[in-house]
């Protein structure tokens, strides 16, 4: 594990330029600041997702926002109470892999005490499949990406009445994976994606959540299914969703808990 500082980041600088829009939306302006917050980034697992590059890019942005960033390439950090007790938010990008009972309990306790958890793609929802308790935290699991890398797919903003999505329009992702997921139907869904018959005709018209927010006890959980490759975040709306979700999830220690349970099934 390394303690990252500004000088370290200078060596990484400008490798992954961030796509900046000239338009600053209201949603971004009303989200909590990261200034002075302690953020733990945990990365690893399947290397095809280039977790180190994702971590470099996001950590550089976090530092620019005034956060204190600690980076670990092992989920063993979840057992280190001196770090966990001084963390506001965990950002995990760890595909597949395993988590021990002690490591899971460290993560679980962190959220129960109000630490947030944010992440994307397989780094949060294709992790530790032997742990149903872990899957209970996230609220959704990747099960397929029909066709693998496909030319394009559409993203629909499901609710604009949220600072994470406010001002964003529907958009298109190109040359990347579209996640088909099994979802907790009580998540508060922020954005969705719909499937065509191009890959599997039996899922034509299926609508699957692409981004959601929820709580695990006192801790905020934010998830976005975009993020197969670092270039995915060159798409303005994808980067906005990720960074706004990170900001929202960073504040659960400091704000009253909301009720985000949003069931979609009711008795007919
Ligand atoms: Zn992927």
C-alpha cells in the first residue's frame, strides 16, 4: 500500500486528460465538496480492466478536488482499523477476486458506520462472487455483456430530479461493453440502458439499470456500470455520472440518512 501525495501524482500527470465540458450544470454545483475528505481507493483483480489506470485517473481528480487519497492494491486494507476509522469514502475497482470473512467484515462495518462506497463496472459489481453478503451491499451483479465489445449502446437518464443526473441528457457509449445485470429492484435508479436484438434476440427491449444509489445501513452506495476501459470516461456524461456519484457517496458521515428504498413492484 502506498500513501499517495501530490508529488507522486505529478509523475502521473496528463497521461489521461479529463474531458471537460464548458457547461457546469446545477447538479454538480449542489453536490458535497471533497475538500479535506479522506478517500481510500482499492484496486486489483482481473487486469483486463486496467484497474491501475482507472485508479490513477480518478486519484488525480480527487486530489484536484482537495481530497486526501490513500491507495491500496489489496482488499486486506479493509482489516486495517487505523485507516478505515479515518475514511469518508471507499472507491473500489477490483474485478472478480476473493474476499475473506475478516476483510468483508471490515468493509461491512465501515458502511454500517457511515463510510460511503462508490465504484463502477466490474470493479464493484463483478467482485467476490463467493460472498452473497458482499452482493447484498452493492444491490446488483453483472451477469452478461452480450456481444462483448459492441459498436454502441444507448443510455437513458431515468430521473433528472437528482443532483447526480441533473442537467444531463441521454447519451451513447461507443465501442465498449453494455452490462446486463441482476438488480435489487429497490435501488433508486439514476440511469438505464436498453437492449436490442443485435446480440441476443430474446432480450430485445429489456431495460436494465445502468446507475443507482442506495444505502447499506448508514453508508451511501453509488454504482455505475460504465467503465470497461479508461477511454469510456472520455465521454462527458460518463465522467459526470462517476464523479458526481463519488461526491454524493462521500457525504454519508455528515448528512442525515435519506430513505432511498424505491420499490418497483406493487400489488395489482
Ligand atoms: Zn468489462
